[in-house]
C-alpha cells in the first residue's frame, strides 16, 4: 500500500532532488546529442556593480543548454533609472554569449521590471494573471 505524506523532510527532499537530477541528466544527454547542444552542465552566472567597494546592484542566474536564465536582479534605489541595470544586464548577456548561449529568459512580476526588460529587447512570451493574488507574472525572452 502506498501512503501519501505531506510533511517537510530534508532526507526525502534530497532523494527526490537526486532522482530528478538523474532523470534530467539522462534526458539532457539525449537532447544535446540530437540538437548539437554543448555538453556544459549548468553554470552559475553572477555580475555585480560596486561603488567604492559597496554593492549597488547585481544579477544572478545560470547558463545551461545555450540559455541564460536570469534568476535575480537588483539595483539600489539611488542607482535606479541611471543606466546601471542596463549595464549589468548587458554584461550578463555578454558572459552568456561567451559561454555559447544564444538566448536569455527571465521572469518578472508587474511591480518589478517587465518594462525594463522589454526596453532591453526582451519579448513577453507568457503572462500569468493572479500570481500572486492581484499581481501578474511575466515571462520574457530575448535572442542573444
């Protein structure tokens, strides 16, 4: 008999994660072979802006299978609307291109920066209304 349990369990979580990673690795190898993708596992990408040694902005994400996936982007309030975000994004895209990436993707809520990304050449390819309640999530991508 199979029992369904809803509880936080770090050990079970690690087993689920390992099982998915093994499955994904097998499928990824097949995709790389069919589509000629580089055999370069997922690699972190981080770009930071420092002013006198103090962090004033940054982008974090990863590159994999020819794509840059931007996960986090932040610019200090006093630096916003002065071009720093664009400079950070361009540098992240440059590093991604150096790694062989041909596309970039990002998710942004309406209260964050979808217009910023669109101004940088990203196109909305998906919209999720009501996530979270009263808000919209935008999925954007850009050819590099």
